[in-house]
């Protein structure tokens, strides 16, 4: 029963409604709870997160319809070639340092530690580049970031070819790697946003083939250029430009070509729509539509889209408000700081409740695959070198305490060790030495009071000053070495290039099969099946007793594992929304490079010691990754979010 005093109080205040219990709900609020209260951001013009998600779902469906209306044709194939060249440049980058080291170590006088650092810096710089450019591409734009990344790679690859010291060469290759590291996460994200759902898996797999072409291109050009010692020039004794430097320049051509082609390509319209740039996106989509249908002989087909739902986010408002105030320096500082925060926030969002499971699953799969693939890729050629060394040791001839006086050496010396010998007044005429070592030996009158006729000393550490009272007739000294040892071993073993060439070429069948069956079999089955089959292939490594057997097993492993790589890259694109796609790809690709460093370091440490550890490690990693891949969600019929 209501209190009369309370009723009288309400009447005095002019209230025309009866008093209610403390816990009672009014007619206005009936059926509502606290979560339905007005969103605070509405007062600031910021949409509710649920509204943004709904708008993004609507945008995803509408965008898929638009891409189907635009069709697949000339525009996509043109973009395919441009982005393929960028991906090819990434493949080339992985081989450049490995191919030039045998020659560069003589020119730059590298120690073993310095050579190891050069090999390490390739993957470390690409790891940094993948993380950096992947995050920026989701905030600044795919095309813009890819253009800057390729430009950085081209500039510093060019400078590295002229670097005359180890420090500068290392620094330039570091910056070159940071640039090219951004290509993989951006290229796949960029290209996928111009593809309709039923074409996406197949054409992204075809795009993967350019990485293989990069390996073939690097092997072929290195094979054709580096052993040609005459392909270079010198400017005095301080500046040397040998054939390996020519190869470094030629290796940058895919990146340069892609950079030129990219200047004619538009930004991703999907990225523009996510950032509320409706008009720009509409113009690009119309360009895609008209280009394709005009090439198909139907120029009269009209682009009928008039309105596209484009969500506006709180981040956009923040940048606009802040950048409109203060001086130019302050505005730049605000933009840069805001951009860094947004990138880091985007990275952190990969571990949100919605994405945590797929991110951790993909991270393990990327790591397992990269650890095994790159570890074995380095282990194969190192095992070949080890077998060559063992073969040399079995055939080496030892000469001890020999004394050779007034003798003419006019024949080749190979696989010999001469200890504590004496060579007095001898002549070395038109000889070739391979795997020859003189230990604690005495040479008298070798280059004293000699007559040297019609001789060219090329790429040696023998200077004219070392010839005492000698008569030079038609003799020249070209490309002299400074502060380096005289190496009589053949610098560039053709087998190095051949192994890389065959390994890259063996990927072709796997690429074709995975592209043709990506839509028919499904991404998950291709990834899991390929990784499990690759794990089985590792047991054949117990049979690697000869160089030819190792090369054959390398080709088998590369041919099978490439299908898994293709599936992993397709699924990575499809699992994440547009606002996080390049960021996720960059983080996972950076993890891949970290696994590559660990794998190559661990596997090479067991060369010449045991095969069991590398085989078991690769088998375990591939089995673990393959089984986990079967738990991935199916993205085959999924519209890009």
C-alpha cells in the first residue's frame, strides 16, 4: 500500500504519474537493459561498433557482387604480372647474397663471421620489412606502401653493387632487405581484393609461381654472369667492379620493372571503401569494369553501381581532427604518432577473442613450415659441399719433405698437400692449381731476377712490387686484391648454381597442381596433405649418400612442399578482414623469416656430424604443422571480410 505522504508530495510537485517501486521499470524503459542505453560515441558523431560491423558485412557482400559484375579479365592479368614481378624480386633477394659470397669474400676480404652475418642479415631485414610494411599497408594503402618498399629495395640494391667495403655492403643489403620484405604481405592482400570468390584460390596460387621464377632467374643469371671475370671494370686500385657486382645489378631488374608497372595501377578499392573513400573506390571499380568488358568486346556494358556502403571509423575522425590543427611539424608528428598507435593496435587485435584461435594456429603452421623448408634448403647444398670435401680427402696426395730444384711445372696440380718442402729456382708455366696447399714450405728465387713475358695477373694478390729485379715484357696486373689471401681454389663451383636452379625448377609441377586443384580439393586439405607428405619425404634423406641423391631428394621435397606454401598464403588472405589482412600477413611472414634463421642455423650445425637430428626435426615440425592445418576453418566459399 502506497504511503499517503509520498502521494501528497508527488501531487505538490505537479507529477502526473504514480510513484513506482525502486526496482520497477517505467513504460519507456520496459524491455530494455543497461546495454541498450545510448552509446556515448553518438554525441561525438562516432558510430557504434555494432553498426560498423553490420556495415562491413553489408559492404563485403556488396563488394563481392560488384567484383562479379566487373568480371575477371585484362585488368586482373595486368595486375597479376606487375605484382608477380614484385614477388619474383622477393625470391631473387633470398639468393643474391648466397651466390655472390664466394666472389665477394675475396673482394671484400671477409672472415667467416662476416660471411655468416651477411647471410643472416638477409632474413633479419626481410623479417623487419614484413612486419613494418604489412602494418602500414592496412593504414596507408597497399599500392603506396608497395611502391615505397620496392623503391627502397631498388635504390639500396643499386648502391650495394658499388660498395667497396664490408660495412657499406652490409648496410645497403640490410636496407634493401627491409624494402623487399614488404612485398609478400602486400602483394597477396592487394591482388586478392581484385578477385571474385570463385577465382581467388586458383589465381593466388598462380601468383605464387613467381617466387619460383625468381629463384630460377637468380640461379640462371648468376651462372651466366659471376664466372665471367671480364664483365667488370676498375678505376685505379681503390675501386673494383667485378662480375659479381654486375649480377647484383641484374638481380634488381624485377623490382625495377614492377615499380614502373605499379605506377600505372590503382589503389585497392576495398581498402579505400574501408577508409570511407567512396568516390575514389567507385572510379577504380568502374575502371576495372570498363577495362575488362572492353577487352572482351563488350564496350557497351555499363557499370550500374551508384552507391556503395562505406563505414566511417573513429580512427578516421581522430586523424582528421588532429591534422587540421597546429603547425606543419605538429601535424606531421600527430599523424606519425597516431599511425604508429593504430598499427600497433591492429597488431594487438590479432589476438582478440575473435581472431586469437586462428592467429595462434596460423602462427604455428607458418613457423613449422618455414623451419623445415628453409632449414633443409640450406642443409642440402651444405651436405653437397661436405660430400665434395670428403671426396677430396679420399683422393688427396701428400708430399712431405720434398726438395725440387730447377724444375719446370707445366702441368696442373690438384688435390695435393705439400708439407715442409723446398722449391729452388723452379718455374711455373701455364699451370692450374685446384685444392693445393703448401705448408711450411720454402720458395727461393721464385719471383726474383725473373723474366715474365706475355702474362696477365688477373684477380690475384700479386703486385708488381713483389717481383724483385724482374723483367716485365708485355705483362699487366688487373683487378689486384688488397689485404686478402691468394686463393688458388676455383671460386665459383657451377654445382652451386645448378642445385639452386633444379630446386627452383622442381617447384613448377607442385605449383601447377596446387593452382588447378585449390578450388576443387580445398585449401585445408592441400595444406595438411602436402605437409604430411613432405614429412614422409624427409625419411628418404637417410639414403642421401651421394651428391646426385641429395639433388634428387631436394627436388622431391621442394616440389611437394610448394603446394603447402600456396595453400597457407591463400588461407592467410581469406581468414582476416580487410582492415587487418596485410598486418596479419606481415606478422606471420615475419615469424616465417625468424623460423628460417633458426632452421638454417640449427640444420647447418649438424652437417658432417649426423643426419638423424635434421631429419627428425624436419619430420616433427612438418607432422605437427600438417595435423594442425586440418583444424583450420574452411575458407573456400568465404566472402572476403
